[in-house]
């Protein structure tokens, strides 16, 4: 996954090739609902924030999360390992005064020391490309103001999505983790008030196929039933972690 210098060249190549087509994968009715659920976690971070804050989106992609962040009173930074993604977002936000800096950056490395300290950091669907989660979280924490909030995702090894990889050691580009191990790593990295939630348990394919209101209603009703049976995080595809420095 990473080369001898610790740079995820494979990941960079993958996302450079995928480029802006990634944004199209969030267009189905069900995917838009899932996206709204994810972005609501970001909205909650702005509750009771009465002054401008400094924000960082790690792995900006095509700007899905950043679009929500810059609706608020912020000075916004973002990084991505993909030059294609950064170039796309530089063009997208070229006239937005709240976006201060977009930069190609490998998250295994600490952020530049001359950057601002951040009050909110988001890292959706990006940290799992590296196995060195503790190191990455410590680097992120060093870039945050006291009381700052970090929201990130990490795949759950105890999910249906992980079954093929568990069986034949082959699967998507990335790593997975157990719930208890994730809690320990977050605490060891120095974060507090860790809250972990989940949303979907069914395969992503179902969300791509559910491109009308009825199909999406059925899909999310099924997810609610699974939540009632298994609890808030058991078998979820992704853990959503909200924690504080």
C-alpha cells in the first residue's frame, strides 16, 4: 500500500485516475440521504459556535464535506493525496473567500508548522488507507486547538463488507478495525469524549441501486430494523468517530 518513503503512491494513483467521477457516486436517492446523515454530524459541530472557526478537511475529494463546512463562518483548509482532486477543488472554490488553502499532502506526515491550528477537522473515508492510525491521529491532534473536534470514519472489520477480505485476504484498498481497538487508539492518541456511531450495514451496491424514493425508503427502513436488532454500531460498515482534543 505504501512505498519505502511511507507515501501512499498506490492510493494517490487510484484517486488521480478516479478524479471527479467520485462525486457522481453520491447521486442516487439513497446515497444522497446517506450523505445528508454524514453531513449532519458536521453540522452538529457548529452548534453553539458563535464566532468564526478554523477548519480542515483531510481527503477533500470533490468537496462533498467541505461544501457543508463552508456554509458556516469558517477559514477553511483542505488536503488530499490526489493532485487531481486538489486541482478540481481549486477550480471549484476559486471564488470562495472562506477557502484559504488547498494542498496535496500525505497524512502520514505532520501538517506544515506554519499552518493555523484548527477548531474542527474532518477526515471522511480516508484514514483507513494507512495502517498507522495512531501516528496519524497524533499528527492531527498536534494541528488542533484545545477543545477542537475531530470527526473521522474507519471501516468496521465486524461487517458484511469485510467478509470477503476476511475469507481470502483480498478486498478494497484499505484497513478495518474492531470497535474496542478503535476506542483504545483514539484514547492513546490523546483525544477525549470519544463518541462512535454508525449508520449503514448493507452493501454499498444497494445504495447505488436505490435511485428512487420508494427503494430508498425500503433500504433505510431495513437499516432501522437492523439497528434495533444489533444495536447502534454492531455490523455497521463504517464507524463515525467524534472526539475532542
